[in-house]
C-alpha cells in the first residue's frame, strides 16, 4: 500500500477553499485513511498541530517595529 506523503497530508489539513483539486485531494485522503491506520494517525497529528496554531498572532514584519516598543 502506498502511504500518503507529508505534502498530501499538509495540503489536506490546510484546505481552505472549495476547488476541484481540493475535493479530489479530500476524497483521496479520506478514502485512504479509512483503511490505513498509520496515515490516519499522521493526519490526526497534523490536524492537532494545525488546530493549535490557528488563531496565533502573526509576527509584525515591518522594519519599523522597534518604534512601537516603549523603552
């Protein structure tokens, strides 16, 4: 059995829009994890990490960010 690649898992976990490609990926991954415990566990782990990162603040990348710091 061919296991899912890390890229397939990450792309599946981070799907954020409906498109033909995303629907095909979701169908393929869901079909595979129904029969493959190893890949199902990997998907669960990536979902846990993704869920924990959701909502975290994006660091400020402006070069003048030091002006916002009170010293």
